[in-house]
């Protein structure tokens, strides 16, 4: 059965939200490339490039699970309004520091950590809120996929725009544009209304008890444990591309910010195509097998990219690499949000965010350290080889995973 990717747009609240989010996400990718290029331009240090990525995401280890447990008992919409406003403030401060020529490295490091704290709260809140914006549960797959399409279309457009802006006007304008881009999504959040949450298993307990409960649940349910074990590895090793691409653009391909923008853009093109494929052709029951294949595709393509020194061939390899990784992340998000108990959706979204967005920058940080001592080619090949081994191990578990998930899919499709 083919799933219609645009079903979620029948929900007015989701349509309004995604329109505003499309502008904000483009600004976010403009900012991400501007930050990476700024750090590497002034330091030429893979270590510091990795450190900025780590600081931008490390707080999720501390804040993520607490936020996931907290948001299940509070107004998610108001929380997202607050986090989006704080993100706008970050971009505005960066723009002012650059325009006044007062920017120092410690400013970047501190503001990266600040943004990381905000992101740690915002990410699980946005993931858990999607089902509250659609008219029925069966539209969740469409909502996640459409959000991912917008995210990756922004990944395609944002870095490309940023590359030209930096070349013509410098990084400061990128941050100013990012700050302005958050206004539409904040306005949208004031307009829309969320559905009432389902809390069939709701009980009064502390946040610590909530966290212990979701960890035990993820450990004791086999199809959850198998997926999290796999994506702990993928989350740690896959995100290294964020550190490696500026290095490849400048030192291997001998390019400038525009080259980096095109590499990121082609990666985003593959990711956007992947989002459509996951939403349109991959049914719930085929998600585990698809995740296995997509991680293999990403890892193999990145190994080929690692040994390439030709600019145009490197651009081409970014497309299937982006397709493989981002599609696997989308499929995993759909898998977890659909298979989990309704009262644990926020907490499981936090676990997912920690696994992907927390461990990923940590892996990128160690990739930066490794690249200080070895060539970037060796780092990428080593990281991707580990992911291939992990995918093979997960492949041997697929039969049991699919068998135990069958009644879960049947129950979800009823709602």
C-alpha cells in the first residue's frame, strides 16, 4: 500500500505550522554553515570545529530526558514558542557581535553551548508535538515525513544561500537572516491549537521515576532495544560528516565557502528525495528492513566520497550519502513514534534525540581529534566501516523484530 505523503496537510494546524517552520529551518541551515565556516576560517582547527559541534549538542545528554518527561505534563506549544524565541535571540547576538567586530572564539563556544541547551529542549518537544497537530494518528507518518522533507529541502537551500552570502557579504548577514527567519514560525505557533494528548497509562510520579520508566521500557521491549542499540552506533559515527565536509571543501577539494555550500546542498538534495521515498513507498512493516539497507547505503557512499579528490564526483556521491543517512533517521523516527506507548512518546523522542543529536556531535568531536593526527580519508573510512558492521549485526535481528512488531502495527492502524 502506498502512503500519501500529503495527508497531514489536511490538518489546518499542521499546515500553518509547517509553513512557518519551512522559513525557520532554512535560516537554521544558513546559520549552521556560517558557524562552521567562521570557526574553520579563523582557527583552521578540526579539533575546534568538532568542539563547537559538541557544545551545540552535548547539553541534550543532561537536559534531553528531563525535558522529555517534563513536556508530557505541560503545554508543549508554549514550550516550543519559548525555545524558538531563544533560538532567534542566539542568531541576533551572533549577528551583532560580527557586525561590531567584537566576536571572539569564546563567544562562539559559549553561544554554541547556550544553543545546545535550547536545542535539547526544543527537539523532543517538536518531535512529540507532530501527532498533536494532525487530525488522526494515521497521519503521523505523513507529518513526520513532511517535516523531514521541509527540513531537508532547507538543508539543500540554506547552505547554498549561505555559501554565496558569506562570499559576498560575510557571515554576519547569515546570522541576521536566521534571526528574522524565526519570526514566521513563532507567529504560527500563536495561531495553531494542539489536540488533547492521549495518556491512557497516566499516573502521578516524579520526573526521575518517568525517566527510569522509559529506560526500562526501552530495554525490556525487544524491538525498542534492538533499534536503540543499532542507532547508538549510527548516531555516534554518522554525524562526523558535519566536521569533515568543511575540511574536505578547503583542504582536499581546495575550495571556498561556496564549495562547502554545494557539498551540503547536494547532501540535502539526497536527503529530501529520501524523505519522499520513505513517506511514499515504505510501509510501517517494512521500516526495520529499510533502515538496515539505508544505513549500509550511506556508509558505502561516504567511503567512496572519502577516497575521491574530484570535485564533481564528490558532489554526486553526496546525493546517495544524504539519501541513505537522513532516510534512515526519518524511518527510525516514524518507527519509534508509531510503535511506542502513547504516554511515552515525549520521553522516547528524547531518547531518540539523545542517540542522534547528542551522540552524533560527540562522534564528530572525536572525528576532529582523529583528523588532527590522521588524514580525513582514514577518519571517514574508519567511522563508516564501524557503521557497516553495526548494520550487519542489526540485520541478523530483523526476523525477530518484525515478528514482535506485527501486533503493534495492527493496533496503531486502528486509531
